[in-house]
C-alpha cells in the first residue's frame, strides 16, 4: 500500500521579485503630447491675439484766425463788438479834431438837498474860582551834564641849587600807574654834571607805586640844563647835587585807560 501523496505547499513571497515593466513608451508619449500642446498654444496666441501697437499721437494743428474767409471775418467782428475793454475806454469821436472829455450827467446830492445847520449853544461864562494847580504836563527832571574836572598836570620841581642853571629841558611827561589808587609825591636826590646832564638819581621818598617810581627816575635822567656855564661848583667832583620832587596830577594813565584822580593834599 502506497502512502498518500503529500500536497505541495506554495509559500507566497512578501516582496514582488518580478522584473519591472518598461515605461519608455509612456514617457515618450507624454513628452510628445506636451510638445504638441505647446506648439498649439504658440500658434493660437500668435494668430488670434496679435501684439498691440501704440498708435502715434496726431500731429499738432494750429488754426490761424484771419479775415481771408467769411467765417473768420464774422468771428472777428463779433469779438470786436463784445470786447469789454471798449466800454471802459474813452474813444475820440470821428469828427473831433482834438481830445474832448465826455459829458458827464452826474449831479451831486448836495445840489438838490440843503443840509440843516446846528445852532451854536449860548455863551455861558465860567464864574468858578480858577484852580491853583491847573492840569499841565508832568515836569520831567533833566539829568545835569557832569562838569569835566580841570586837568592838573604833573609838575617837577628842582631844588634851589640849580636855579642858576635856568629851567631844565624835559620830554613830555607820560606816566602810567599800575593801580587806580592816587600816588603820593615822589622825591629824588639827583646830581648834575658839567655838561648839564643828570648823572645820578636816587630815590628818597617813594610814591607807593614801584612802577611809577621807576618811570619817574627814567624821566629825570633825560633832563638837560642848557645854561650850564653859569653853574657854581660845590665839590671837587664838579657835580651839583640837588633834589627833584614830582607832584602827580590827574594826567596819569590808569591800567583801564582812564585818568587817576589825584589825592587831596
């Protein structure tokens, strides 16, 4: 006895291992259809919808109004008749030789109507006592102009020892003070040589301003005595010693440029 035949068992595969189908014909058909469709679109848009062209503007035209035609003459006569400037312009009549103003028919209003005049009020004298202070403009006090102070110049006095030599010759004094305080009189001990020149100059009494003292000393060194031949020698060096006193005036120049007020003696 033969055993029964065992039926064959078919196992289904999870993956499809069949060879892929060829798709070249489908791809070529799609490309051909797209090309035909594009060609049709280009043909339709070129024939049915041609490109629009912008027309050129019409040439400018100028119409000249002349009297060559009947229509132009009629229009010119109408413009001349309706001109508003003619109504406000005085025109000369054709028969007049010179310019004559037009006759105006204007009549003033005061010719036909006489205005009523008012009567003057009766005169009534004022019997009241006049006021001791009648109304008047308010008096204004005017500022008095300050009187300029008299100019007092700086003076230089030498001692009696040089009176025989005559008046000295000095340059124009021009002193500048270093402060606005009034300076005191300054005194120097000076020596005059045989040529009339100030040889020595020593400070005895200061003015309180060192800069002013130095200027006064240099000013005295420039002094000259022309009448030196009448001098009398008092020592063996032939130098004549004396004193020089400078009294300051109000011609001193302050640092601000204004004169310095002198101190009262």
